[in-house]
């Protein structure tokens, strides 16, 4: 099964919030890190998570999503809010075709956090989410 960050990229594509190129040579959605180009880009990366439930087959991964816009801070802010709105409160569904069953997904903060501009003056926002997923590999 694909990683949670890749599944989130696929979810965001289905929600009309970006283009994902698995090879990392095009699109605007990336797993793990932000490339130098294009200006507008979104990176989804794992951030560890919380203790798994030892009695039930549930995992509690966390992810950080970095949204980089242009020199106009509004471009990144609007995309970051749209991603937050799409993921926060997601529950009782597959994350993507062939993906994990999402019991719930919630923002760790109450919305996107402004990080500041990068070295090229492009504004970056951070979103952090906790997911509860049904494990497909553990007993219980």
C-alpha cells in the first residue's frame, strides 16, 4: 500500500487541488519536500504520529503539508485554506482508491500557519494533521 503522504496527494488531486506527478518532474503536489520550482507547490510529508492502539487495529499517523505560493502571499494562503478545508473533518472513507480507510482526519492547528517567505520571496504556509486509520497489516 502506498504511503499516507502519497495517498493524500492523490486525495488532493481528486479534490481538484493540484496535479501529482509521482516521478516528481511535473505537477505541483510532491511527497516529502518542496522542489525549487515551480513557484506554487505543495509538499506532504510524514511527521511520525502518536501511539498506535494496541487493542484495536488503528494507527494514528501525522503529516505536515507545506504550501508555497508566489510573491503575492494570497496565492499560498488561499490554496492552504482550501487544502485545510478538504482534509479537516474527513472521516469514514477511503483516502484514495486502494488506500487507507480514514476513521478521522483533523487539523492539529485551527488552520494554516504562516511560516514566511523563502529565499526567493515566495510565501509558505504549514498545515498539520492527525489521522486515525484502520490498519490493513495488523491483527485485531
